[in-house]
């Protein structure tokens, strides 16, 4: 023990007693004797000059002071674990394989740029792809070191999110489809079914919430987590979709067979539709990996602005402001 504060071992023992509900079960978890656990509890009580365990009940239960200590000790131990892992990761940053998870459209388009940029350096990247909820969960569980997702605010403590860029959603139509008589998305839905992203994906949730806000009730037909199968149906003339330039660029082999229309081109009851955008963020744990998160953030922004966005704008005949923005959300 140091000064008048319980050390981690004593706090860990108290947490084990409360979580398991008994001295004997805590002893099994900690792999020490019951007498050893009892002695640690008494040491904490002596140090804090208070009774933590009501021994008049069977089984003994934490007092109000004991419950309060349990709450604080749990937080302290979690922070200690994060601190230890953070220190280790700073050391590893000079030699580790960095696990980077990206939403599919980002991994497919900027992934090669990341790999090329880090070739020959001390950093090695293991690139994973997936949908935002899965990637956020993997980052929280420390299965990823960095993640590019559309989540702007972290529910877990200690996660830093740096904005990369935002991009607008567009309506994607079969190349030969005529827009005559389609003022609103609901009108369009009477001519072509909407092929959606699944509701379990963030992009699917964005689109569904947007349509609900516009009071456009369009029948749900096919759903996909990925852009490629969705655009294959649009290219075949079997429906329309709502997606972003980066997603379309991921499946650019379908570009000759589709056309884009801005959401703001549609009207409902004489009012233009509001724009809809998604924003991509680079997430990392605070005070870990040294300068790597900042360097990666700068690399991704510059690569997107100077290479990917220009290629997208040229291929899709879009002005820069219809491809991306570094401002706003």
C-alpha cells in the first residue's frame, strides 16, 4: 500500500467479493485462500476506517460504504487496465501490426493508398472492413487499434474521433430511366422499387430516417449490407438506390449503366428536398499509438482530396461540392 490509499490488489479483491457474492467464490476467482481474501477485506476496512461488509447477514452483504467503494474501485481498475494497455501500445507502436478497420467503401478505395504509404516503414497495417456497428464494437473490445466509421460520438470513454470528410447522398437510377412525372421520391417509387441498404447498417438507418422525415413511404424490397449487389440491380433496371459517391466509386464498374440525381433535385408539395450527408471519422484510443493516429488522419484526408475525390468527380461528372466537404456534418 502507498500512503492512505488501498493498492490495486486490495481493490481487486473487494470487487471480486461483491461481484461473486461471497468470500469463498472470490477466493476461487482470485486463486487464493478464503483466509487470504478475508484478510484483504479487513485490511481495506482498517485503512478506510469503515465497515464494508455486513457480517450479520448470511451471506454477508456490502454496506452502503462497501457498495460505494465497489463502484469507485470498478472504475479505477478499468482505468488502470486502460493505462497499462496504453503504455504497452505506445511501445508496440514502433514495431506492431496496426489493426485498422474501415467501412467497406473506404477500405476498397483508400486501402491500397494506406498500404503503399506505409510500405517500408516500421508500421505494418492489417486492414479489415465491415459495417460501422461491428467496427465500433471491435474498437471498444480492443480488437482494432484504429477505425474509420460514420460514428461521430463515442459511447465508450477514451475514444477520440477525428473528422475526415463528409459526402452527400445521391439518387442512383438506371441509365435509360426517364424522370418525367417523378417530382418526389414517392413518385419515383411508383415507377421503380427502392433497393435499400439494410437497416442494421448506419447508411441504411440514415436513408430510412431521411425518408421518414420527408414523409415518403416507399415499399421496402431488397436489402443489402454492401453496395455492389445493390448497384447491380439498379444497373439492370430493376430499381433505384440512395447512396454516396464513395460507395458508388467502390462499385465503379457499374457507373456506365447508372446515372446520379441529387436529392435536392426532387420536390414535395413545391418544396425542395433537404440534402443528406454522411461523415466519416477516424477513431482511436486517446494517448495510444503515439503520433500514428494524427499521421493517419492527415494521410487519409490528403489522399482523398488529391486522388480519390478528383477521380470520383471526373467519372461521375460531379462538381467538387457534390463529392465531398471538409466542413460541416
